[in-house]
C-alpha cells in the first residue's frame, strides 16, 4: 500500500539554518504516530515540514494524498473573531469554494455530521470563543474532518485542557483512527499521555529524529539512559 | 442654510449625501477586517497617505501639465471640477496609499512593533501633508475642506467615481469574504486547505488601499477614519456571528450617515464630522452593555 506521506533525507529549518536533519519517514494509512521531544528540539519544525508549511532545505517531501486535516493549537486563534461554532467548522470546506457560490448543501450536511462525531452538534450556534478549551479543540477537529482527511495532523491537541477533556480528545482521535482508518500524526509535550495512547513515536531532539515503539522509546529509564538532561524539560512540562 | 426647506437642501446636496451614504455602508466592511486583524490603526494612517498623495498631486500639478499634460487642461481648468483632474488626483492618492501600505507590510515582515511602525508612519504622513501644503498653496482650499470633513462640495463626477470604486470593493468583498476570513483567522489552516493565502492577503490589501484612496479623495480622511473604525467597533459589541458582525458594521455605518446628515442640516455642521460624531454616539449603548466586545 502506498504511504500517505514520505520524507526522504529531509532537512527543515529557517533562514537556511537546519533545525532537523536527514529525516526518513513514511506514514501509512491507519497509523497513529506521536512527535515528542524537548522544547526547542525541532518538533514544530518537523510538523510544519510534514504539513508543507515550510519547504525542505534538503531532501524530499512527497504527499500522496491531498486529504489532509490540520488542527492548530487553539491558543493561536484570536478570540476577537465573533465566530459561531458552525462557522468555524464550515471553514474546513472553504478550500473547495469557487467564486460567488457559498457552501453546498452537501458541505452543510457534512459539517453537521462532523460536529456530531465530536459530540458538539448541540453547540453549533454557540460562540466559539465562549467554549471551554477542550470543546474548542473538538470543534477544530470537526473542522479538520470537513476535509474528509486520510491523514490528520494535530499540534498539541491536549495542551492546556483538564484531564477529563484530554481523555475525551484522545478517545475521539483513537476512535477516528480505528473506525475510519484515518492516520493521525500529533505533536505533544505530554510524554505520559503519548505513551498511553500512541503506538509509535518520533523522538525529535538535537536536530535528529528517531522512530520507535512508544512503550520503549518513552520508557523513563530508557529516556534517562539515552538523553539524560535533554528529556527533563519535556517531562517537567507534562506535570 | 437656515430658512431653506429640507427638500431643497437634499436636492441641492444630493451627490454629497449619496456619497456619504455609499461610503458609510461600504467602508465599515473593510474596517471590520482591519479590526479583526488588529490593524485598525491602518484605518487612521492610510487616509493620511492618501491625503499626502492629493497634496503632492497639487504641488506637482504645474510641472505635470507643463511636461506631461493633462488632457489639454490648463492649471486653472485642472483645479476645477473635471474628470481628468479627478483621475489625476486619485492616481496620486492611490499611489501614496499603496506605497504606505506596502511599506507597512514589508517592514512588518522584518519584525518590530506594529504600533510603533504605524504611529511613525502617521506622524510622517501628517507632517509631510502640512509641509507640502505650505510649500504649495495650490489647491489649499480643497485640501482644507477634505481635512475638516466638509464634503457638501461633492459633485456628480466625484460621486460617480466613488460609487464605481467602492462598488468594485463591495463586489470583491462579497465574492471573497469567506476566504479572507479563513486567511485572517487561521493562515496555516488556509494553506493546508489549498487556499492561496498570499494572493488573498494581497487582495485584502488591495481592497483596503482602493477603499482608502477613493474615500479620502472624495469624502476626506476625517470621515474615512471614523467609518473604518467606529461602526465595526460598535458592531463587535452586538455581533453573535461573523455574518451578523459584517451586516451590523454596514448598518451602523448607514445609521451614522443618516444621523450625521440630520445633525449637519439641523445645526449647520460639517457633514463628515457630524457623521463621525453620530458613529461615536452609536458606540455608547454597546459600551454600556456588559459582556463580550472588542
């Protein structure tokens, strides 16, 4: 089966200076991968490279699907916008709009379905900025689902929300992954959460990427042996 | 104006009143995006660049007519109400507006504080307008009227030009408002969805520049400042969705124009300033209302 995304000796950075180097990576349909590592280690840079938001400085990035769903960190979205929940979800179809025409009936129905899938159909007319952090995160997942994604990419989806909301978001992602075979790639600094939820991880640190089983790679003893103080930062944050 | 029946006043100043109504309905739509993108100061600074362009146009007018020509017009004829002279001044207003906007955007990409940049641009454009105006007294009366917000002198040519240019702004806005919203709210998501973010941002800057250049040239910076900033601010207090925000911005703009026209005729006030004053009054109920707001 062809992969959804393939990175070959890819190198990403800013202003010509590499932050992560020589990344070889394939993401297959139905995979669930986490990107973890210390702050400043290059997680976000690799994530943006996978999304196509930054071009590789070297190597190759091949996307074999156009159906990407992207969930940003909700803190990056300005609450000054007087958006309703359904208006945010509708944005997921704006890439398909042509000229004068607005959303199709099909897209409106799909938006309703996506809100139902994340359990927020009843809040469709609520103000997006008035929702709790966890609810806003689920609205953004619903927006990403509007692209009918084969690959869902999430940037810190459980950061800054309480344990209950974290659990709801994780269960939702696992459900989408298992039932609909949507591949998931998520960035997180919460090692314990990733260890419990994710099968495989990409450890990004010191400009390098290592892929392995979450249970092995994120085992505290292994982390201390391999990286020493480099992991302290990441593990402190999860507490 | 005392003693002149209202019907006659309306007939006499119909083009100015129509210009005020058109500008009041459309400029707040552009201002609503300036507010959401937290670039409302652009709405105050860019009209000054457009004014500077008009003053520069007057300063260079004798040279221009001597060396380039302006449809065979003399300097005296070019100072009167003619299409060729209006196009000439609009070209200068647009050139300086887009130059100012381009400089602000380009400098913004190099970091630093936006407030500082815009404040510096405001000071420079304002001082340059005064200095150039002093160096070249040509067209002083026209510029003084613009700065004071007295727009009753607007004639049919000016109204036609304003209606066409703001009509273009409105059409572009209606066609692309969803994509412009997405790019403004979440640029990265727009890129992932295949929306051409850079082109749309350029379009938004183009719409802003066109609105500012046309508005400043015809109804003056005083009215334009107010229309770009105040109705969207009032609307933000009441809006429960993006659609209602845009509709309310335009509606508050129109209400301001109607109230301003009544006040200007009743108390013999400059029309532009009276409209801005009414727009400011419309802010008050929203400010007294507890809850969300900008």
